[in-house]
C-alpha cells in the first residue's frame, strides 16, 4: 500500500477584541476536513480533524505593559497514514519551517516598533544650573541680553532662551519693594509678584515671540534716572517720582519703522536685569462707601465716626468751587506732547487740597497739572452731618488744540 504524509497549516486570527486590548483571547473551535491524494490511485485519504484554538495567557497588566497587536498564527494539522521513513523525514523538515517562521513573525508583530536613532544635528550645549547672565548695567547690556534671547528663540535653543528669560525674575520681591517704595507697595505688589513669579518667564517668552512674528526686530533700550523725563512713558512718571532712593529704570522699545512696542519697567538688581511691576501708589481709604451709595443709611446714633470717604472723580468735580486752569508747558507744546494726567488727591474737611501726587502722565504735563490742582477748592462734604475728608482722583486733559 502506498504511503503518504501531508502537512497542512491553517491561519487562525487570534487578535484580542479591539475594545479591550488587554482582554483574554476568546476561544474558537474549527472543523477541518482534509482530502489528500496518495501516490496510489486506489489509496485515498479521508480524515476529519477537529481542533480548537489555543487560549493564550492574558498579558500582564503591570506598569508599562503594552497592548498586543493582532497576530495571525498557523495551526498545524499533521495527517500521516503509513508514512515511511523518507516521507516522515521530509515532513519533519517542512514542519520545522512552518513552526519557526510563523512564530518569529508573530513575535515580531507583537513587539512595539523600534525606530533607529536618527543622525540628527548635535544638540545645543546645555546651560549650567548655576547660570548667571553677564550683561553690564547699561542700555547696551540690556539690548545685548534681549538680542541673545531673540536669537536663541529663532534657533530653537530652548535651554539658553529659558535660562535668559528666567534671569528677568526679581528675587526677594517683597524686600525690594519695601526698600525702594515702602511697606504699602510691598504688601500689595511685592506679595503679588512673588506669587506670580513662575509665570513671568513664560509671559516674556510669549511676548518676545510675538514681537519677532510682527517683525519689530529693532531693539532699543532707554535708561531713566531723573524723576522728570518726558521721554519716559506716561506710566513711568509715578514710578520715577516715588522712588525712595535714586536708581535707574530701563525701558525696552521694539521698533518697526515709525511704530514700536514698549516693555516697561526693567531694573538692574543683583547683577542682572529684572522685569518688575509698577506699584499702585494710591493709599486706600478707610471707607469704600460714598454718601451717595448708601440707600439705607445706618443709625447715626450708633455709627462710628468716619474720617475719610472715597468718592469718584466725576462726583467730586460737581463740588469744585474754585478752579485754577493749568498752564500748557511750552516745552511740551513744542515737542507735540499731549495727553491726560491722572492725579490722586486727598481733600480736607474744609475743601482744600490736603495731599496730592501725580499718578500717570508725561512729566512736564504732570508737574503743571499738580501745581494747578493744588490751588483748587471744593465745597466741604458731609457724611451723617459731619465733614469728612475725600479720597479722589482728578483727570487733567492737555490738548494741542487748546
């Protein structure tokens, strides 16, 4: 009787369900009917094989485990009927190929893809942790610092740009504001600065990126030392005026033709340039309500005495009885300087100006405005029948059309 051996492989998809990549594989059953001709014409092979797919162990769910990719395995069905030695040897050779090759392919498909390292350009040198910028206390030093930041951003040198930007953060902000502007400024701005310090470098980074995108590429630094300087921004007047000790304050301007973007104020502290915030020099009143805001006045017999009341500028302007018109400074007029000067004032119980200081405006205009407003007179303000001081703001407008 002629003999024959047949090795037949059947693909079986053992991929786990897509909804849960870590689920245990489902069990499948498969019926296979094989017809293989034998060498003899009379010999026929009829076999019926039943087999079940394997149940692979569920992948471990430890940290770092990854879902297996769909794998196609080959289930081998060996049908042997009176195989002679030579036929069996040939079958075993085929068996080794059919086992090793599919298993190798399945293992390779189940592993995550490994991308060979690219031959990228060498990374920029890292910045030391104890990085200290070396820029002198001068306009040229500040300009060079900003240009280095812009260059690092343009070259995608994030480490250097980040180190330079972080050098702008003021250390010991509360103590600095207390020393140069007083405890009131420290309690408000100093505490706020220390809480907001982590966001200052990202804010500056975003600002510098926007400046480059808008092509404001020409950098110019200005240095202010005098209390009165019309070249300074309007917001700089109060800051320069209220310094307890003289120290230079810088302003950055990024030009694009006849337009520019201003970044102010910058100071030089502990060997580096620092971006700071301008304090609000208006002292808080000991009462935030005005006589006009009380719809239900309290019982005056039990109410404590009120010394000062905060009143809006428009409301207080109606009580003005003597106004001295400010003089437009010739220096400002020739320089085509105009704008609004904001003044903070305390009006005494008798209606005269008790305290006054400029808050915002160009210096020459602010000095003229303060000199005029100091002579203004108001009708006394009564609260619960008693005269009180008034905490208010006054706007003085200067127009070249005057």
